[in-house]
């Protein structure tokens, strides 16, 4: 088993765990978002289990990169899959969550000063 398999399995395990640990904190239940999160957990969990049991057939560096970006995105929105697809029209729309995540917590937006 190469390191690419282990990285892919680890990233998928982190992704599934973060989605499983999402808390709504009183927000409205959205059935479609719940199903999307469920599908992502099942798929990421299947990859992790396949790697652990040696049944994962192939892994590429590009695939690990895509999984890493998805994992970062899910962590940036604290497991809220609805925030991944928020549409334009709000101050925090589209991929601004990724920019905020990459900048880190010590930077302030010019609008909040």
C-alpha cells in the first residue's frame, strides 16, 4: 500500500467525521442538504474502509488534491454543506469561505473595521 492510499483514506476519514459531527444549533432542517451530507459521509466512509481492508484499487496525486480541497472546504464551513453552495446575493457567498479559511483568523475584513 502506497502513501497515496493512506493519504486518501485519511482525508476521507476526516471528511466523513466532520460531516458526522455537524451540529445545527437550532437552524432549520433541510432534507436535501441532509441527504447530500449523508451521501458524502457514505462515499467518504467507503473509501476509508476500502483503504483499510486493501480493496482500494488506485489513488492519484490529483485525486488526493481534490479530496484535500473538499476536506478543507467542509472544515471551513464547519460541516455545513448548505454553506458550500450558498448563492450570490449575500456578503458571504460562493467560495468566500475558502478565502477566509486560507487567510486565517487573524485577518480582518475591511468592511468589519
